[in-house]
């Protein structure tokens, strides 16, 4: 009977501990998606440097399997932030390409206007 009571108490404690770890992991996932990624992407768009591993929080767990799950989740966080950083860099590069094309187009239009003005002046002088 005592062994049964001890095993029930240990099982309840272990279950509560695991539920607490899972709740912390869930909260960390929600924090990542709602706050951390949004903040990191905003900082990257403003041109700030982001140290991925320093900005992410690594969870500590008591149980070995939960610790492995926490490490896997941390790796997922780092990868998500790396992908967000790469996405921001890609958008910035595309923006630079369009700015370059616009400048080239502007230079071509200016040359065309210069040629048209010279042609117009030459035509007026011939006709006069």
C-alpha cells in the first residue's frame, strides 16, 4: 500500500513537472512568434546588427528529454531569426536594384531631353 502511495505521489510530481516544462516551452514559442521575431525583423530593417544567439533565450529544463526538446526549439529559434535576417537582406538588395534602375532611367531621360533640346534649337536656327 505504501509503495502504491509513493508511486502515485512520484507520478503526480513528475507529471506536474513535465506540465510546467511544456507550459514554459509553449510560452517561449508564443514569445518567439509574437515578440522576438517581430522585434528582430524590425531591428534588421532599421539596419541594426543582430546577434542571434545573444538575443534568444535558451530554456533550462530539469528532465533530459525536455532539455533535448528545449535545445531543438532553441535551434529552431536561431534558424527562424537567420531566415528573417536573410529575408530582410534580400528585400534590401531588391530595393537597391530598383533604385539603381531608376537612376539609370533618369540619366537616360535627361540625355534624351538634352538631345531633343539641341535638335529643337538647330531646327529653329535653320528655319530662321
